[in-house]
C-alpha cells in the first residue's frame, strides 16, 4: 500500500471511530432504558395476580405500564413504546414501518434458532420528518406469566376472556406460546 493510500485509510478510520463510539454509547443508553421496564412490570403483575388473579392484573399492563414508561422517559430522555404484530391496544401498540420490519426480523431470527431473549437491534435512522434519531428494539419473549392473558384462547379463564373483551374488543394478542416473540420495547432518541 502506498503512503497516500495508508493516509486515506487512516483518515477514513479516524472519521469513523467517533461515529462508532457515539453509536455504541447510544446503544448502551437505549438498552438500559428499554430493559428497565420489563422487570418492574413483571413485579407489578405478580403482585396483582397474587391479590386478584390474572383478570385483576390486566390493568397493570393497560394502566401501570404506560405510567412506568413515562417515569423512565423522564429520567432517561428516551421515548419508550411497546409494540407487537398482534396488538391488544391498537392505539398504543401498533408498530410503525421500522418497528414492523424489526419485529418481522426478530420472528425470522427466532425461527432460525436464535434465543428470543437476546434479540435486539439498534441503529441511527432518518425519521419521516427528516430528522435523525437512534432507535433501539428489544424483543419481548412470552414468559409463563404472560400466558395467563396472551396464551392460547382455549387455555384462558372465562374471567380473563370477559375482562379482555370488556377492555379490548379488537384484541389480537392471544395464541402465544412460551418463548415466542410477543413484541418489543422500542427506545427512541432524536439526535
């Protein structure tokens, strides 16, 4: 390699390193923000199920989870959203184009044998309004706890079915099995 080519390669690498460092830092922040919600949600669900059964815990996902997400947004600056290809609440959980493509990618990767609990994706994107943002998605595999309300319909209790019909007349979020990707938590930060 000539000195000119080496100098050019060094300049290109030097320019790329700060961008890679920024992307790594954003990925780390996004992962921390997104992964802080599920443990809090699971704790609240377990507590409510112990008190009032699975049907009594439905408001935890419906009401408490958005409040928990807002607390995380306030402390981290990352916008959080739970999305799925089979929405229970279409106003909150319907994915945009990037989220849909990511969820479909997670499904393909899980079908190919990857562990759903380890599926994640983060990247800088141009948003519809022309601004740039970093977007991160972490797959949400179906836990045994989730099957109380998201499992096969013939396995749901009558009380759960009644409560779901009352709150979610367009519910499509059933029929999952343990370990299946049920959705993702998406963290977004404008740059």
